[in-house]
C-alpha cells in the first residue's frame, strides 16, 4: 500500500490531468509537473519528455483527496 502523501490542489489536479491525458492518449510534454510529484515517485518521464503516472501515482489517485 502506498503512503498517503498530502497533496495541495495544484499537485492533485496535475495527477488528474495526467490520468485524463493517458486515457485519451494525448501528449503530456506541455504539462508542468511539480518536482514533489516526481521525487515522491508519483510521476515519471519517458525518454521523449512525456510525463506519466507511475503505479504509485495511480494508487494515490485511487485513495482519494
């Protein structure tokens, strides 16, 4: 189980936007991702610069606000 990391509104919305982009298979290169999400392992980047949710990021979204 993932520790429930406390997120502010901007960080939470970023996770939601990344999930929506993944669902629509939209480009994520232009989405600004706070460093905190990356350092906590919730978001990662692919070699082309696109951002994506890790499994931890998806689990954190499932835990709810």
